[in-house]
């Protein structure tokens, strides 16, 4: 069953068509990678799906429901989480507080709960803390829980961003270049973390440049070039696809 | 809140505040302190919208004015007693805050600051120029003190001192409760990174609007207290310069901290009084002092202490 369906998605910025009539679907439980040369429209695609940008035309269906016009926070509450290319964190807060903020969408306590410290407030705070620790543990940074997010290493920050994304147990996690700026040996560990996310039941969709990582991880690959989808298939199919090879390497001269 | 020194410091502050009228007999000094308390209530409101939610409102004094004028006019013209007038003042301040917030909070950063400054100026113009409503620059005189509750009368300066102190304690209680709650975390998160907050499912607009309503409530409460503690109300109380004064108190005390508004407001108000004799030369003291503060306590006085404590406990 497909979890997310992208139908004829187009996004224009003035005269520039960043995403042009792209359709694909994400299968529940699978890892799908969106690849393509620089400027292919991969991140724009993510930004439209997550509600960051409004689509110029086309439709998005999540679990069968039309989410095209939903604002950012409403998309998140449906169960779509994302990370950002330039790792976004609550930089001046502790790692634990970052993860707790990620869990806020699952809690209902408001102003009067805060004033009166109602049982609901206390229960939800405890619940948020437990889930936050669990997410940090899953991402492998539990020992850094008390540290200020901005002071963590680049690699740990990437892990924290994933913890923030998964703490509320979304159905779909969009990872925008999860290993950008991560060094060689740590890259394998990140690949392992993403594989574990899939095993834990998250449907994962990632935008990534590192081909060896993508080929090893992805169940399916969607290839974008100049805003259009030029290929879709398993890693083996993509490797053998002439259009893809051409897009990446150019055409033979003679 | 997690260490033992903090509750001890607050208890000591409370005892000092309660004992103050027994020590300070000069009614003028007491008046200065009460004035500081009143302003501090409003600064606590500014702390919610700026210190927690990260949105710079420059129209804060106008909401203080709405609370003050509502109380003054309802008491002197409609013959209402203080308590319902105060409730009406707070309600009107929040209602106007809701409307202003619903529009202005869609903008971010400088735009929100400029918008709220403009709203503040507009409301100030009404206070100054609407002769029929507010008496313009002449102001409103003889605003009666609250009617007695049982045996407690609010005529004397000492009684008014305790009334304002109670209101201040109420404001601090609200702000502290919000700070250490899921709602408080939500506000701090959106102040830290609004895009990320929205992408983890936080309704940013709703959270900001709530923070703004709480801020305008406290401004209105402070205004209502101001109206009865002086007994006179003019448009000077609510101008743009007052908004900037409040901002100064908050930044010096420490935005986002619980002690900050009280420390900053009382500190500067009392210092200003001390230096009154120097007239314009007092700026020679203020200037360097501000530079030292910004250089060594960029997070304000309370923020600086919090940071020192954090460093002490964080070192293994």
C-alpha cells in the first residue's frame, strides 16, 4: 500500500520551474531515495511535501487523504516528520529539551494546565520526557542528553535532528541529505541508523548525493533531473538506466 | 527551580518585600518602590512575549495604558468599583491584544516590532488627543482606591503597597508556571527556531497569539494597579518611550528569566531615584553601567547568574 502519493506535482518560483509534473508514491515500510544532480528539485520536492512551500499545481495524498493545502504544523501532525539539509535544531536548548519539543504535537496541555499543574500536565511532561529519552537512545546520543544542542559535534547534531523527527512516532520521515558533512567511517553508522529506522517501522524517504549510501540502503529510487522525474526503480534498475547515467555523466562525445 | 539556592532566594525576597513597609517609613520611597512593582508586572508580560516567545513587542506600554484608562474611566465616570473595573481593564487589554496579535504575529522579526510600535503610537495618540474620552494631557484625577474587602481598606500607602505586591506575586506565579510547563517549552522552542517548531507540529501562530494575550493581560493588570496607586493618570504613562523603558528593564534584568523583570525594573528605578540629584549627569553613570552590563552580562543580570550556576554544575 502506498503511504504517500505525489500526483503531477509542480512548483514554480517565478519563471523557474523547480519541480515539473512529478509523480511517484512512497510504499509503507520502504526506504525510498530521491536522487539527482544539483538543482534537480529534490529539496524543493521535500519542502512541498512537508508543507513548507505551497504546490503550484498537483496533489499530495497521505494515507488517502488530500494534504496538499495543509500548513506545515498540520502536515506534521498527520504523521510526516522531516529533517533539514542545514541541520535545524533548537540550538540553545539541551538535547533532551530538543527531543521533548518534538513530542509537543502529541500533548494537549495548554495554558490552564500550566497554571494549575494539572494531572494531565504532569502526566504529559513525564510521557514527553520518556519518549524523548527513548528517541535519543534510538539515535545513539542518550549520553549527550544534558548537553546544549549547538555544542554537539556535527555528526551528533545530525543524530539529534533524527531524534527530534522520530520522537512523536511519525509514519513517514523525510531526511534531507542526512549524511551531508559527515565523515567517511561515521557515514556507515548513519546508514545503519537509517536502516534501523526502517526496521522500527518508519517509512523513510531521503534526498542524498552519496551514491554508495543510497544504493546500499534504498528499496526504491526516484531520479529527478531539471525538475522532472527521469527514472524510478530498484537500485539495480537505476544503475542500468541509460537516462540516469546520461544525466550524471553526460553523453558520450564520439 | 532544580537547585536549593533558588527557592531560598525567592523566600528571602518575599520576606524582604513583606517587611519593607515596616522598615521604610518615608512615603516617597515607598511610592517609588510601589511604582517599580507596578512596572515590573508589565515587564513580566513583556518577558512572556519577548523572553519566552522571542517576539519583540514595542507597543507594550499602550496595553498598560488600556488597562489604566479603563480602570480610571470606569471608576470616575461610570462609578464602577475597582475590582470589576480592573477585570474589565484586563479583558479589554487582552481583547485588543488578540486583535493586534492576530494580524501582527503573521509578520516576523523587525516587522512585528515595527507593527507593534505603530499600534502603540496610535493608541497613545488616542490617550493624548481624545479630550472627551481621556481629558487629553490634563489626564484623569481623583481615581478612588479600591473599596475595602471586609476589614481590609486600601486607603493608606502601606495597604496599597501590599495590594500591588500581591498583584506582582500573582504575575510572577503565572510567568513561572508557564515557564516550566509544556506550553513554556513550546514558546521557547519557537523562539529558538520557528521553522523547526512548525515542522514538528507546533501551531506557531496559535502559540505566539497565546503568549501575546498573556503579555497584554499582565500589561493591563499593571495599568489598572497604576491607576489607583497614584490616583492620577495622564498619557505620559503609556507612550512609546515607556515601552522602551520596559524593554530596557527586561534586558538589563535578563529576558527569559524569572527573576529578570523584577531585578531589572527595581534596579533601574531605584538607581534612577538615587541619581536624581545629579540631574542630566546621571547619564554619565548610566552609560558606562549599561556598557559593562552588555559586555559582561549579555543575558542580563539574572541570566548572567543562571549561566554562572549552570557552568558550576556542568563542570564535572
